[in-house]
C-alpha cells in the first residue's frame, strides 16, 4: 500500500444513487452505493423529492458501510470530494450538506466537483492511473447525454455536444412506457429489441439534417448535438395508429427500430466529434452504456476511425462515489486548492468547472 497517495472519500447524490467511494490515489478501496430506484418504479421515472428523502435516509449507513469496507476511519482522510452539480437540486443539496458537515467535524479539506467530469474520473482507477492522451468521453444516462473532450481532467474539459431535450436514458424510459414495458425502460427495451426487426420502422434521426450538421469547415448549429423528442413523438404516433386500428402493437419491432435510431445517431455524432477533435480513446459512461447495441455500434464505428473504446464495469459506469473520490484524489495530487465550505449545490454547473474554486 502506498500511504503517500491521498486517501479520499467521494460522495455522489446528484440523482437516485447515494454513492460513497473511498480511494487511495488511484486504488479503489470501496464503492458503496444505495439506490432509490425501486421507489420510483411506479412513477416510471425519478421523482426528485423522493430521491432527496432517500439520500437523507441512506447517507449515514452508506458512509458507515464504506468506511468499514475500506477499513479506514474519517480521521485518516486527506480530503473529501462531493458532487456539487450538475444534477437534481434537492438531491445534490443532501450530499453537499452532508459533505460539509463531515468536513467541518473532521477538519478535512473539501472539494466540490463536477459530476460529468467525475464520470471520466473512473478512468483514473485503471492500471497506473494515467489517463490516455487525446481522450474523449461519451456520457449517456437517464440524466445526461454528452460528448466531452478531456485535455486534462483537472482543468481542461470541453463540451463538444449534448442533447437539446431528453437524455438518452430518459428517451428509453418514456418509450418503454408507451410500449407498456417496465421502468427502467432501458434494459426492458434492450431485451425486447433482441426479438425485433430494427428496420421494421424508419424512425427519425434527430439533428442529422444538413442545416444542423453543416461541414467540418462550417459546422451547423448542432453538429455534435442530439435530440430525442421527435423520435419519441414518432414512436407515439406509430403506437397510436396500431391501437386505433385495433391491432396489437408489434412491441419488439418498435423497440428494435427505436433503439436503432438512438444508437445510430449517438454513434455517428460521437465518431464525428472524435475525428474532428483528434480524440483517439473514448471512455463510455452512464447507465445507457450498458446497452448491448450501443456498445456494439460505437465500438464498430470507432474502430473504423482508429478510435479505441473503453467501457468500465457497469458498477463504475452508473452513478457512484468512487468516481468522485478518484477525481478528488487527482485534484489533491495536482495541488489544486480545496473549495472549502463556502459553495452551494449548482444544478447547472458547466462541465468546464471541474472543481469549484475557492469562493472569493
Ligand atoms: O446512470 P444511471 O444508472 O442513472 C442516472 O440516470 O443517473 O442511468 C439510468 C438510465 C435509465 O434511463 C435506464 O433506462 C438506462 O440508464 N439504462 C439503459 C440500459 N440499462 C440502463 N438504457 C439502454 N439500455 C440498457 N441496457
Ligand atoms: Zn451520471
């Protein structure tokens, strides 16, 4: 064990997972997660108030479990890192307040970090902890859909493209509901699609028309951006037409055709953003990274352009505290100043703010 490496506890509460991770430098000691997913099932989506309440109840037991699993005490920590945004305001506030309380009680430096950059931080936990050069990230979950360029994880992260409406996972969840499939919709559609024909219906590919794409020299207004709301409406129209005709909805075919539209656009835009920004390694994160067809098509299309795709284990793809701790440890190692406690949760924290600077 290298005791010179910083021992950091990371706290994540931006959506429905209460995550507490502990790392020593790039070594993962524990990744403890408590999810409130089951409480949202009957609503077909995450209800922010329920998520916030669940964080409150889960926080102390999750911290205790994490400390026990890692075999460390609060007094030994070199730093605490917490997701301060982006995410659900109330959910973020619980983690931020808890992190401040722990920091004050133990006199430990506190870092307020960006949730999206923390997803990329998972890559630090691999091997020697060196992130590949020319790194990009594709983040796809129920809350976000972003394509990032990561020059330096502690300070140079750029947003290349993002959804302009629904997140990818949100689109899966909404379409699953239209098809009468259970929440969360992603795994349900992924399964149903295996028995369906992806070409049965030609659903729209959002933001791929020439006016949005432009060219490499003259990029359109949404060259790397994504949109899923038109697709969702198109699926609704098809379902309605079958119902109006008194015919059974061909669930497997609709699921497969919907999925093909989602993964086609995501993979095309990602490859375009990567090739035009010299990205040669792509890290995938977020719950939708579990999708078999998305992994397949992204990997295949990236390979055609010499881009290596890295997909961490699912427990590190979905929201967790280990990724927050890993980013925190890197900030400590780089000598970045801690934020202290004079910050608030910021649901719209831009990706360019890797860690919140000390308030003036
Ligand atoms: O990262 P995550 O666990 O939580 C947050 O959104 O914060 O992602 C959950 C999302 C849900 O929308 C779920 O439907 C989607 O990931 N998802 C999938 C798959 N597994 C989970 N989407 C497509 N295919 C899957 N296999
Ligand atoms: Zn996330």
